[in-house]
């Protein structure tokens, strides 16, 4: 079974631009969660989508948004990029909503490394 | 407010010995705790978890202990192997609300 895939793997943008990252979950998984990893803050939960609906959201500004398609693929968008948005963005998939079904394991993709100049 | 803390940024352990990674939390509402392992250039992989109603869970070389009164959990790896060298994250979640990760501990297994 193929794992979680994220595209692109690396991205360089400048301040003020917007960016869209893509995540394809493991086949059959309907939940996709997004995380931001930075050296200073560690791994932080952005939001979770299940069946095209956002279920939970972390403490991030509205510039961070996402969506999920009927095939469970998900995109994350960051508008008006700031230098502090430079990070590794990880997505993870699970069969059911990860925060509702504790026994489900999340499977992470390799991440997209975003650099904002 | 850092609700999940891994106070040791790094830890070095001799191969074959026990590795103990620690994690402290502040929110008594957390109902589930997890450990993930991360190699460079890869996403985290799930290791082991424990429900807040238990105090121990074991899976092969990995054992997680939960001390609710101290709001402390630990991951024991016995015996430590070279492939265990990685960054370990603990995470805690509140059902239908949020999941919070620690900042990670880098484990070095020495030959």
C-alpha cells in the first residue's frame, strides 16, 4: 500500500506570496491532518479534515486554510506569507478522525519544506 | 503555554542499554498519549500509545509508562539499538479537541 505523499517536497517563496501544498493520503484513509514543524515550536497541529469537512483547528491565524476533496486528497493554503512561516509542513492520514478515534494510528508523509525569503 | 514538554533536547545511550525518554504535561484533560519517532527527511512514525486509564503499555522493546498524578510519561527502549537513533516526540490529545506535541528529544545510540 502506498504511503502518504506530499507535493512539492521543497518550496521557496517570498514574503507576501501565497502557497498551496498538497497531500494524498493512504488509500482508504479519509482523515487528513496538517502540522507545522519548526525548530522553535516543534510540531504543531494546524487542522484536520474528514469527509471534506474541517473537524478541528489549531491556534493558527486565518492565513492558514485547507480543504479536502471527495477523493480524500487535501490541500493546505497559506496566504500573505511571512518569514516565520518557514517550516516543514507535514500531513498525516488515518482511517477515521484522529482526535475522535484514539486507537487509530496516523501515518505521516515526508513533508514539504517551505522557505520564505 | 507549553502543555507538553520534553525537557531533554538530546540523550546519548550505549547500545544494548536502556533508553528512557521523558515527557511532562500540564493539562489533566489529555485522554491519550502517543510516542512518535522521526528520522531526518522522513515524517514521524507512530511507535506506541497509552490511554489515560492505563499506566503501562508494552510493545516489544518499547514500553510507555504513565504517571497521572505526576503528569509524566516515559518511553523505555530495551535494549537500545543503532536504528533507534532518531528524534522522539511525545504527543497528547483531548478527544475531539486537539493534539499537542512536545518539541522532541534526539536520541543517539553509541556503539
